[in-house]
C-alpha cells in the first residue's frame, strides 16, 4: 500500500499536468481540434445517456481493447474534452455534456503503476480528498482509465466499484488496454461490463483524418447490406452500378495515390502527420509489434527466450506467404508445434493477426494449412519493409478484407443468423467463403483485373461447398462487370467504401 503523501503528491502533479498532457492528442499543429474516429460517436452517445440518467446498469463499465497505436489515448482525450468535438449542428443534443454537469478524471494507469500506487489506493484517496463516496455519489463522475491492465488487480477494483454503485447511475468508467486477452476475458467483470474494440483505420477514416474528405452518409452500410443480402449476382451488380457515380465522385476528390498510400502507410493514426513517410513509417509500425512482443505478449503467456527471439521471423514468414503450414514453420524455425501454436494464438487474441480457417476444417481430422491475415495492410507492408513480391501484393487486399470482416461484418452477424469467414485450402481454391446462417454462401476471390482472373477459383470452390448464392471477384484494376449469372467482378474501390 502506497503512503498517503506519495499518492497526494502524484495527484497534485497529475491534475496540474493534464491539459498539457492532452494538448498533443486533441489539437493539430495549428491548435485546431483533431478530427474524431467513428467510434467517438458511440462513446459520445454513451456519455449523453450517462448525463441524462438513462445509462443501463451493465454500461457503467465499458472496456475498450485494441492493439497499440490505434488511438485509444486520443479517444479518451477527446472524451475528456468532449464539448470541443461536438459539431455545431448537434449541440442541442448534448447540452449536458457541453455544460460539463459532471465531474471527470483521466488516469494513465501505467504511470500510476510506475509509482507503485494501486487503483484501489488512489481512488480511496480521491474519495477522501473530494468528500465523496462511490456508494452514494450525488454528482455524476466520469472515470477514464488508460492502459488499465498495468494494475494487476484492475478487474477486482472495477468489480468492487460496480457492486458498490448498484443503487445509482452516477458513475461511468471507460477503461482501455492493449493487452486484449486480459481486457476481454477478465473473470471479475463477467456480466458487469460491456466491451468494444478499436481497430486500425479503415480507408474512409484515413481519408477523413488525412484529407478531411467524408464519404456520403450511409453509403458504407448500404454496400455492406448489398454484399450480404443480395439474392443473386445480378441484384448485387445492379446495386453497384447505381452507385458508381457516387464512388467515382468520392475518389475523384482524393489525391491520386490515396489508395496505395493507405494500404502501405495508412493503418495507424500516429503516422498521418509524418511528411517523410517512407523513411519513418515502416520503423514506427514495426515498433507496434516490438512493443507487443516485449510487453503485452509476456503478460499473456510464458514463452522461452528462444521462442521469443524467433517471433519476428515467424511474422516475416507469415507476411511473405499465402497460407501457413504450421508443421513447415516448426521445421524452418526449429521450434516445436506447441510454442509455435501458442505464439500464433496470442497474436490472434491480441488482434494483430486474423485466423481464417479452411472450409470444413472442423469436420475433418487432417491438419490443413491455416490462412493468417494481418488486421491492417500496413502491418504486413512494414514487416516486409515495403518490398512486396508480386505473389504477395494481393495479400494486402486480403488484409483489408480481414479488417472489414472483423469490424463491420461481425456487427451484422446476428441479422443473418451468424457469419462465418473461411477459405478453400484446396489447390486453386477461392480466398474466402462467407457462410451466412445455415444456407447462404458467398465465394470471394481477390484478383488483379486480368481476364478470367478469379473465375476459375470460384468455380473450383463451388464444387466442394454444396451450392452457393453468388461469387465475387474483387479486382484491383478491372471494372465493375457481371461475369455470369452467378459471378460479379467488383473493383476493390467499392470495398474501400465500407
């Protein structure tokens, strides 16, 4: 237990530094508020329900996970100064927030832990100093906790706060953590919290943050629904054809190289201000993985030093291949199956990799190759230091689809009886098989616009999955085209609209 004087000194210094600490997160170089990400609207609505006393019990504690560098601290800073980021046209909706009719405190728990001060000790002091008690708060209190997992007993602390405040709705805690597994699976918070995940930037967010260019409202969701809900390829083609002018107008307003710049450099908000991108970005993005290995991974599982020393080599092998044969990885890296599989599981659980299983894998005993994609194309490009062999260039498009499947398709799963994302591991098989509910299947192949590119793969996969609704060839260069009554070619730009 830290002594009272030490906590008091920390508290006094912290509250005097908070404005200066957040200055770089909320303002650009010209002291204009930085644009917000889409998820800000979700939390602004949550804060509005809190201030108007409409918060549900389980919403009192909201956990936000996400890999390093995706902007969790910036989000908390923008919520701390929420009134600065509300558009003029919406101020009437958020009068309580603008009026700041609540108390608030932000804490970087890693700084707290470095002083050997626990969350429990700090907030015992906070209550005493401010003459309040969590159990019977009279004024609303917003608590923002960054990197909460640095406190070893953070889950128990939040559980106790939740239990102590059951009689009122005057507290809201938003806690972030880079150690996704710890955030998502903390046993103390089962049935006592909601969880969200902050992903790397989608293309539309990149265009907003980098170029201040917004897509047409509702266009993203309409594309998503069309891809999932169309009855056949002809209906999907008709929808896309009717939206071609809107898509062309949007990309016409962007710089010529915006698409490639996004795929190579644009996955993480912290790189957007850099002017000399190529010389710095790869190093900074690779640093995201380095910090994961040296900090988060060791918190999640115990690995030998020999295993840890080969994780970067493992990621390079994944980044430079189409699918992953774990047995082959074991031979190449001279490691046993268990540590290799353990590292891969941790990379998936942390949110760096997305595992795409082979279609029908759960029904067979043969250990098939597994497709691992990166949650952002920028991660693969940085691991390969910007040098992409021709056979790997299509993989960065698949990485973007992995982001879309994880972020956007998952949110629609309940509407369709569940959505499974798989791939065909057989020779000449398609890149993805989407299964919606029990009956609907969509085959997706990523190509580069060559004649008949992707058609063979879709037809090959159609023979082993017992019927499909339609196939989609995603073309990096080709035009929108109805290739047959079952197959449509969709330019990759249409997927960037999601």
